[in-house]
C-alpha cells in the first residue's frame, strides 16, 4: 500500500511491476487522512527516538524504537483534527481538479 505520489507511478516502477506480477500496488486516495496520521507518527518517532542517535547494531535500534513506543503508548492521546471534514474534503476536491489539468 502506497500513497498516491507520482514517484510510485514512473515508467521504471511500472516496468518493475510488469516483471514481478506477484506484487500489486494499492494506492491510498490523495490526502488520505489515516495515512497522513501514520506518516505523522513515524515523523515523531524519527525526530524523538532515531535521528541523531548512535546505534551499535539493529538490536539496539530495535530496543530504542520499542522503548519509545512503550513510552508513547503509556501517555498516548488521539491526534486532534484541526479542520472539519468539509474543509478537508473541499481541499481534496480542489487539489484533484488542479492535478487533472496539470501538464507534466
């Protein structure tokens, strides 16, 4: 499953997929809210637990990620939406309309 970014649809990627029919890409809708939340969480993980870290091996890195996840989950609260569903949908429609007329 991938986001709907154009790099996942290049001729090179399409050629690779043609040679590997076992794999199928499934794209999320543009501005898919749940995928954006997943990306947000991984950004937080990266900034707070991984970036600028020094890990002597994969086991130590995995332990740091697991420790961060435990601590995060102990005090976790839901992400708060700052826009209404109507605002999100209106932007998605505008973006789709703008993208459909784009020249590459």
